[in-house]
C-alpha cells in the first residue's frame, strides 16, 4: 500500500490537504522555477512557420 503513495521520482504524495486551505495557490518552488526548456519559444515559432506554410500551400493550389 505504501508504494501506491509514491510517484515516478520516488517522492511521497501529499495527503494533508487541509494544511493548504488558507493558501491554495502554487507552491513557491513552482513560482521560482527556472525556465530552462524554452518550449514556449519553440511552439511560438513552430506555429508561425506552420501558418506561413499553409498560406503558401493555399495560394499555390488555389
């Protein structure tokens, strides 16, 4: 039963939900976490390139 209370990083899951009733927001660690993956930048440019490619294809096959 104890193995069910752990996740893949082997940290225990929180079960004391009443402890955070007065402040249910994000934990300080999540707010201060460094953005080192740059996914937002990649997705932003991927969408722009896809829209341009679709516009070119639309005008080419029109």
